[in-house]
């Protein structure tokens, strides 16, 4: 296959470069992926002041994440009108959704890291091929695991110990999610491609369009307004699928018009570029595994929670969505850290990459301090906005007050996970996150049952382990081994 113009320029001026990493083209032959030295002029994000670069990436990403939070809160607000059982059912189903979405992060993390690195090295040809392979991988994973999820969900609900009414609502919600899983996975992959290019504004525009569609469809499909069927919890998930489908269509249309576009060989033998698929998988698998273990741990934790009734489970599901304000803000700065670390490493500027990560942590910490104060003092009023059940309000307010004390550590965990991922060194976050997340189960049992703290003990188990993860992630990142990681 002929080299791109950028590849030809690389060959004609090879004396300008200090490092070349081997890659593979469609036929498995060696190709050079150039990494620029610090003195070479690279992409804009590797040259402009770091604070400006961080906020240029972070604010659109944060707004996108806030819109996603609104996406979820709109669902919960309408489902909450159906009662505590419906809300608990959606909360239980959400753990399975998290597990499946964690598989999507396999593609998302790998695509983001590789596109950013290749953009930093000014190799748009290889970056375009990564985008194409990422979309193919997203489709294959969504179909395969959507089928597995369909046949395994009832077993999971039974293990959680859900009441019959809660189980029926959970099954109704998951039905459409599983059918439309491809749209969700492809949205993850396309979003990662834009972010790897350093473009967080386009995903914001796309999610805005999807959010508007979800806003319109939710009440129509949940309550069966006019000619629409009454699907209750299932209506919320069907609206989500339609909205993601719109996002996919817009994303593909816009990617085709970019310098870094979607490059796929339609020759059957070359359709899968196994070299790129393996490299995407190698980078993304640890983050995906962490996400899966996080979700599975919550399924097990749910069995502990349901001993106290459906109200604490509903409060946990609602609390997670409210906490999305803090989480998604952290993800916004994590996106900035991942892109800046990837592009600056590609441009031969490891020290600038490190500084970008620490500055991102500083800015999210200031923001999360304000969020923590809001959760601590106004938690009851926030929960009451979504549901009128007094027991759920009480539990939800307790949850928000306890996790408010550890929100800054959540920021450390999320931003440094993004920075590690942007460097293509995603193993450390997995080694930190998985054991400490699973520590929540025995800790919750000890606090809730042995010490008699009840559901409050479970909230303390969740919050304290968040603190441990954030602090450990920061200490590991400070070691600096990620600077030498190849993608």
C-alpha cells in the first residue's frame, strides 16, 4: 500500500528525527512511526501554554460529560415517577450496563492513546487506520457481548436477590440496551478518535443533539404518550439507544471529512489489521478489565445492600447519577490529561506531558472542593428533586454526605488513569483499581453487619476506598516510568 504524503516527508527528512518506532502496514511489513524531538514543531497542543491547552480540551469535555450526566438524570427523573421499584430496577440493571460499557473502554482507551501519539508524531495515515479499526472492534465487541448479556442477565439479577417487581423493571430496561449496544460502543470509539486529535468541541456538539432527542423521547416512551407504547423503564433505555444511534451517524459523517478520518480496507483479507487491533487491545484491556471488575464488585455489593431493602439500592443508583457531576468533571480533565500526555510524548516532550497531568489534577481538585461542599450541605434537597420516597431521600442524603469527604481523591484517580492511558501505560491503574474496589465488599460486610452500621457502613466502605485509590494512583504516577512506554 502506498505511503501517505506525511510518511514520504518523514523518509526525506529522517535526519530531523531522533526516534522511530516500528509499526505494521496492511501487509504486516515494517513502517516507521516517527516521534518528534522536543525542538521540532509539533501540533498546536504541544506548543501552546499548558493551562490554555488543558482548558481548551477540558471545558468542552466537561460540558459533554455534564450533558451525559443530564442524559442519565433525565432518565432517572422520569423513571423515579414510576416509584422506588422501577428506580431500583434501573439501578440494578445499570451495573450490567457498566460492565458492558467497560468493554467499550477497551477500544476507547486504545484509540485515544494511539491517535494522540500519532498526531503528536504527525502521522495522520496511521492515525486514520487506528480510527477505522477502532470502529470495527467496537461493532464486533458490542454484538458478541450483547448476546452474552441477554442470556446471562436473569442469573445476575437472581444472584443480586432482587424482588420480583424490581427484577421485571431491570429486565425491561436492559432489553433495548442489549439490542442497541452497537450504537453505544461505536459512540465510545468515535468520541475517542476526536479526543485523540485534540478536538473535544465536536463531541460536545454531537452529544448535544443526542441529548435533545433523548429529552423528547423519554416521557413519550416511558409513559406511552399519544401513539407511543407505554414501556416504563424500557422506554428510558430505548430513548438512550435512539439517541446514541443519532450520535453515531453524525460522528461517522464528520470523521469522513477530517484529515484524520476513517480508513478501512474493504478487501476481506485486509479488513482486520491484526497488528493495530492487538495494539489497541493491549493498551485498552487493563482499563476495560478494571471497569468490568468495578461493575462485578457492585453486583456483589448489591447483594449486601438488598438485605436492607430496595430503598438503599435505589439511593445508591440515584446517588451515583448525582455524583456524576463530580465524576464527569474529573473525566473532562482526564480527557485533557490523556490527550496532552499522548501528543507530547509523541512530540518528544515527556516533561511537558508530566506537567500537564499534574496541572489537570490541580484544577479538578479546586472544582471538586466546591462540589463536595454542595453534596455535604444540600444532599437531601438534591435527592428530593428526583424522588418523593422519604426513605430513599434519607439514604441518598447520607450517601452524598459521606462521599463528599472523598471527592477530591476521586479526581486524582480519574485524571491519573487518563494520563496513564494517554501514555499507553494502562496497567498501573488496573493494578491499583481492581484490588481496592474489591476491598469494598469485605469492608462493607464488616462495617454494615459486624459493626452494625447498616447501610451507612456500606457508604463508608465505598468512600474510603475511593480515597485509597486516588492517593495510590498519584504516588505511582510520580515514579515516571510511563514516560518510556511505546504504543
